[in-house]
C-alpha cells in the first residue's frame, strides 16, 4: 500500500514533465521559418534552419512563416488605356518572405500581406496600362507587318502605328 502513493506522485511528475517538454519543443521543416515572440514582441533572430528547436513554455510563442514563393492573384478588371480603350487585365505575382522579423512587424500574417499587395499591385498595373496606348501594350517591336487581305483600309492606319515606348 505504501508503494501506490509513490507511483501516483511519480506518474503525476512524469506527466507534468512530458507536458512541459512538449509545450517547449517545436519542429521547423524545410519550407518554414520561425520567429519566437514573448508577450507579442520578437525575441532573438529568426530560425530558418530545419529541425527541433525549443522555447520557453507558456511564455514564448512560435510564429511560423512560409519560406517558399507565395502566390498573389489579382482580380480581373477592365482598365482604360491611354487611347481610351478598355481591356481586361488579369494580373498575378509571386513573392516570398525574405526578412521574417520585418514581415512580422509590418504585416503580421499572410492575409494582411495579400491585402497590401492587392492595393499596391492593382494600382501600379492600372497606372502602367493607363500610361500607354493599346498598340504599345500589345506589341513589343516596330517590325514590319505582313498585311493580310482581310484588313480593311480604315483599320490599317490604326494598326500600323509606330511604337513610341519599348
């Protein structure tokens, strides 16, 4: 009977130690980078190497960020060109988190980053298209045209415009 209370106490201590170790250890895989925060503030440098790492349990938190290229997909919009023609533009981009500490300070999560990219890239795409004529957006050189018989005389003067911007 005297052995039973000792076993219960040892079992409780073992369970508490297991909980303590499990809450302090975390695994970083090859596609992740981690910033440790303590009460919301970053502590130390980012962890970019894969493997098992440790933090203070219950006090520190591990914030995981993707190391791979991430996708941004803009919404398709009708955008006016310089010559007042509307074209459909669907833009996309690839980006990655190069400095996880700066990323955590500025945007904190991927949803906020996507929102900022929406604002910046959609606006810049509109500006770039609005500053050029349709023929300058579509064509990239001033090469000689090989006119087909299907073109009417009225269309030729509009289509064979010299490109001003490269």
